[in-house]
C-alpha cells in the first residue's frame, strides 16, 4: 500500500496524478511495460517524495529521475 501513509486528500490526489504521469513516461523504457512490480516500485518512490515536492509536476519529475537512477544501478 504505497499511499497508505498519505492522509491528506490533496496529497493523495497529487500523488495519484503524479504516479500516472510518471508511469506513462517510464513504462515506455521498460522491457515489459505492463510489469505491475515496476509500477508499484514507482508508487513507493512517489509516496516518499510527496513531502518534498513543490507541486505535481515537480513530484512527477523527481519520481522519474529517482526511478531511472535505480534502474541504472
């Protein structure tokens, strides 16, 4: 439950929208774009960044960057 720690409805909506936007971008670079494990991993990344992101776009970009760094290592 990646977003279970989010109690503010605004933060939850922002995280959900950022996850969808980030997933739409990163899934194109995956060998299996329907891999739910990778989407779940991205969701945990988004949840961990909600508190530090300025807005939904910032949250999306930070999540994409962190996800790609993790893939590269």
